[in-house]
């Protein structure tokens, strides 16, 4: 019997794969596309999220002026476990994903957007998250198959991009993971 309520690092690691196993294990077919996200802390947070949910990869798009020190601090060195691709063009990256069969969701409050909880996410999808001030670019939204948003009930109109990404990513990853498990158990 444990005397502490909190789990120790050893308790947490019991159900996790080894480092060698993790590198070889299949990731869920979910891609985060960061459309001109420029803040090192936000990108680092997305790296941690990508690792936490074991997603396929992150594509960081646009001109980057990232501080390696800030990025390492924010990502807590989890970048070594995440496939990170850098791209000069969000639209070219999205077109490649579309050509590869991914359904693209632009996370942005738009005239046609729907609440992220009202969506059934397909097995292969990409979430596009936008710049901290400007949001997802018009060009990226035009390539998106769907626009989704997080309903806000307070006085504010938006969330920090990494916070919004965490909320939507958790729902999307959970749905995809459940589909994978149900396919295996049938």
C-alpha cells in the first residue's frame, strides 16, 4: 500500500513503453500544422502535446525566429520524441497532406465554423492552428475541409493558441484512438 496519493515517477513509468519501444511504436495519424506560430513557448507546448498524445508529427510553417533556449525549456526536451517538420509554406504542406488523404480542420472562428465537439474526426486528419495575433491565414482556411472553433462563454473571444490546440487535440486524438481500438477488438 502506498502512503502517498500522488504517483511517483516509477509508478507513472510502469505502464509506459521503453524509449526504444516508443520510437518504434505507431503514432496516431494526426498532424498539427502550425501556421506562422512564432512564439517559442507555444511551439514548445505543441511539442509536449504531440509527445503526450503520440501523434504522427508537427509541421511548423513560416519564417522562424525561434529561440532554441526557450524552445528547449518549453518542450522539456521532448522534441527528440516528436517528428517535427519545418516548412516555408503552409499551403504547400496542407496540399501534400490533402494529397495523402488527410482531412484538414482549420481551428478558427469563422462564418462556417462549427464547435469542435460536434465533429466526428476521421482516422487521418490535420489540425491547423494559427498565428498568435492573426489566427489561421485565409489561404490555409481555404484549403481546410472544415473550420472548427471552441465555444467561448465568458467575455473573452479567444484563447492562447497552445491552449486552444490542447483542447481540440485532446478531443481529436481521443476519437482517433477509440476508432483504432474498436478496429482491433472487432
